[in-house]
């Protein structure tokens, strides 16, 4: 039995278990719903753990089966985008007093990390859109 069939059976079993929990929550009273929602969270954590383990497994399998040089170049380019985004973010362009007055633990480091994430998102979105447009333009002119 191949790994694909085993994964399909596990996914089907977890889907049935999730459907049973969901129907029990919908059909029961408040006490049942509270107790079953905790069980549903445990099933969610298990499924998340299984998915993360399989993603890591297949990424490592594909990494060593394919061209590792291209993979490392791509990871390096992504790390460069993150590093440049973090360097561009100042962290001081936001008035932090409303956050600290509410008791939230927001400091300049948190603001800098959020700004870096936004800059990285914008840069990667522009690169993705640009590569799609470039591919479309090449496809049009190659016909």
C-alpha cells in the first residue's frame, strides 16, 4: 500500500471524526458544546501536527531529490528580502502611547517587526505580480 493511499485513509478518518464532533456540537446543548469544542481543538492540533510533519518530510525529500543549488539560491533570496525589509523598517514611525495605555506590550521592536513584515509582503507581492505579468507578456509575443 502506497503512502498516498495511507494518507488518503488518514485524511478520510480525520474528516469523519471532525464531522462527528461538529454534528455533536450543533445538536447538543451548551454544556455538550463546551466539552466537545475542547475535543475539536485537540483534533485540530493533531491534524495540524500531522500536516506540518508531512510538509517537512516532503520538503526535505524534494530538497535532496532535486537541485539543491537552486533551492538554496531561492531560500537565500527570500532571506535577503526579509533582511532588507527589516533594515528598511524604522519602528519609530508609530505613536505607541495608545497601545501602552491599554496595557498592550507594544514597543519599538514589535513595531519594527510588523513594519518589516509589511515591507516584505509588499516586495514579494510586487515580485509575484511582476513575474506573472512577464510570463503573460512572453506568452503573448511568442505566439
